[in-house]
C-alpha cells in the first residue's frame, strides 16, 4: 500500500525558488535529486510503492517529487544519515496548509493534494497565500 511523506522546505520561499535550488544542486537534469535527513523511515516499502515527498513551503504544501529510493550516507561527523533520492521532476500541487513540524510526517494517499495543471503556458501561478486561502474554502 502506497503512502507519502511530507517535509518542510526550510529556507525556500516559493515553488520557483525550490525549482531553481534543485536545478542548481543537480549533477544532471536526468539524475535523481537528493535530500539528506537524519532519520530513516520505518515505512520504507510503502513509501517506495509509488509514494511522493510533498514539500511544505511557507506553511503550504506546494510541490511534490516522486520517491525513488533511500540510501545510506555517513556524514563528516561519522553519523549515519538517510539520503532520500527523488525524481528530478518537481510537480506543482494544489495548495494545502500545514503547521510547522520537525522531521517528516506520513501522508495517506486520500489526504494528498492533487497535482495542479496550469491551463496555459503563459498563465502565472497564484501567490502561495492566496492559493492556500482559496484551497481552504474549496475553490482550488
């Protein structure tokens, strides 16, 4: 059974900021991107069964990336860490507000925000706070 992961995107101000940050970190646009965290997920098999990492940016889920695998990384301090390997494609989602938390949280598929598909390539995305407010009242 598939499950997703939700994680705060600290230091990132918008979907576009996350996108440019990920592109700057990437070795190649085709290779997975990586996010390193201290803890290893206990529900690894469920996460890797089609799960995604949903990014909370400024208190709002705004994006997701498909989870590909988890790999061990040993830090310079000798501590074992978990590298989350992600599909490099960043998908904009319908906004969903989330309170701050530490680490990550699991997210059931029925609670995951849907992907947001723009109608026109020239259409500008709504500001995050406005999209979140509209999402809360069911307009988006």
